[in-house]
C-alpha cells in the first residue's frame, strides 16, 4: 500500500493530499507513524495510524516543523519522564 485513503484536505492550504505510506517513520503492532508533506504548500505533518476490529481505522495527525530526517529520529529518543518535566518546570 503506497497511499492511505482517497485523500484529505490539507488544514493549511485546503487542497487535496494523500498520506504517503512510503514515508513510514515507525511501525509497531497495529500502528504506524507516517511523516507527510503537502505537495501544494509544503506543510509537514506527522500522522499516527492505528487500527483494530473493534475501533476500525483511526488517524491522528499533527502539524510539525520537523524535517523528514528529524521525524525518523523520534522512535530512537527516550520517553519523557515525570522527573524531567518537573526539572523543566522548576527551572522556569
């Protein structure tokens, strides 16, 4: 599968676009993380696609300023801990 769905409108420019499956950042059981760029306005998005028999197909997408290379590094980063959040809060 190279493209997902019949297409969605870009929330930035409003033109039709498709999620490109060739831009998969990570894959885990039942879900994919995909980096996508609108071919019309070049806005970048990260989509998490998951599916199950109970819920069907769910796509959650967010606008990002990450490049494709930066998005590829996301799965290798460690999770943010509660202590790290508290440290940041206390430093502010």
